[in-house]
C-alpha cells in the first residue's frame, strides 16, 4: 500500500540527518493477537513477508496454527474475503482496550462498520478474539517475547525526533489531536504503515501510526529508522488531519471524479480505489513535500515530489502550489480546515481547465 515510501526511505537515509532524542515507540499485544490470527488466513498470502519472515513472526504463526479452526480465525477469513483488509483490522483493534477484556473504548467509525458489514459482525469478532486469547494463553506467549521485541525497537528509537514531527504537524494544520500513538507491528508486512484516527466519547481525536516490519528479515524484526521513519510518521499521522478535513465535503469530492478516472488503474493497484481516497492520498503527499522541505531541505523535497509522481500522483505540482499558498496566508486560513473549501475550488478549476474530455463523459460529476 505504501510501496512509494520504500524508495523515499532509501534515498532519504542517504541524506544523513540525525538527532539525539528518542521516541516512545511500542509493540502492543492486542495488535500482535490480530497479526497472529491473520497469519492463519488468506490475508497473509497478499500481505505476508518476502520469504519466511522474521523469527518472531514465525513463532507467532506457529503458535496460532493450533487454533486455525477457532471462530476468530474463521471470522477473520470471512472479513478478509469481504475486503476488510489493509488498515481495517489494525484500526479495529485500536478501537478496543487492553487484553484480556478488549472492551470497546472508542466508538467504531462508520467506515469501519461499513467495511465489516455491521456492528454485530465487529462485536462477534471482538468476542471471538477475547476467547482465543484466553484459551490459547496468548499473553504468556507474548510476555516470553516482550524483552526481545523491546530490543528490536532500539534502532528505530535512536535519533527519532518524535516531538519535532508532532510540532510540525500541529503547526501546519493548526490544531493537534488529543493524543498521538506510535505502534510497531513486527508481524505485519511489508514496510510502510497504517494510519488510524479515533474519536473518544468527548469528541477528542486520537491519531495512531502503525508501522509494519520491513518484511525481508529472517532474523530479528526490522523497522524503518532515522529519516525514513520520520517521513513515514508525517504520512501516517498526517492522515488524521487530512482525511477528516477533506471528507467533510463528500459532494465536492465526488465532483472531482475526472481527476481520479485518468489514473484509476494505477491507484486501484495501490488499494486507492475511490475518488475520496485518491484525494486524501494526493493532498497528504503534497503535505509531505512541504514537510520534507521544512525539516530536511529542498533536495529532499524534490526527491519526495518525484517519487510520488512516479506512482501516479500527477497533481503533485498543482497541490503543492496550493499548499504553499496556504502556508503563506495563515492570517486568512488559521487552520487547514478553513483552507479546504479554497483547495476544492482550485481542484474544480483544474478539472474545468484540463479535463474537458472527462467533462463530456462525466459531466454529472463535475457540475
């Protein structure tokens, strides 16, 4: 899903940026429970490692192989075939509290409910996971590996400027979520990450970044480090700002279908299957260019721009120009939310000026 980030990670690592601070990256048993269940389903055929996987993953998969007929695995397979994939399973876990109860502590998003086929299905899955964790003695397994996994995080923690990234995101968008969390997933692959945005009962938001293991190690789990991890963090936590801001105007997004139509195949190959998802990714990747420029310099920004364009995000120059206008006019647009209508105006203008053929065939969507 984040294949484009791999090249960025390699190139940025050559830049040699570093710091002396560390980050509170952590591995959660609840995510590992989900990863173990998914290892017994067809999910792993598409989202598995390159080769046998790291040694912890192999132990986790072997541990759960004795429970491949458990209801939790059966439900997980059913949901996978329905398309409850990519970010959906880890986002589901992020709505729940700690084991052993896995209580629902954050209301499920409508998107998650729709993808699962209803709240009843999510509740059925939750209870099955609780039962599996208890019957298998999963927490004992996890505790036996916990210190080993902590050691595996040391390279990623070294020099990772977590607070700087959070400050940049809050400053750029004009607000900050109630909290940020950074979770490492040694049994989810390959590279890259998932972003999840939750809302608690008081209406405060929680931005979560789930970083996947690189997928090439047969020894210790390996994760992005240094600038690679910092740019990935900008991307994944950035979803918590960009997505709700753009999705507040669903009708305006639908009018921009011609922008998606011309790259629909390459986008769907990357699991960006709708106009709204494409716009979220396109705008967020424009934000990444500005972050790279502000935090690492113009050469890094050019690398990020070129990489994203190579993956079909052809609106990069246009979107970056609009975002630069936003940065230069914060007295008018105190938050990114305030700026979004202007951004939609610009994108609709782009359609009128550049998609005349699209308008002929998709006039319904651009009026």
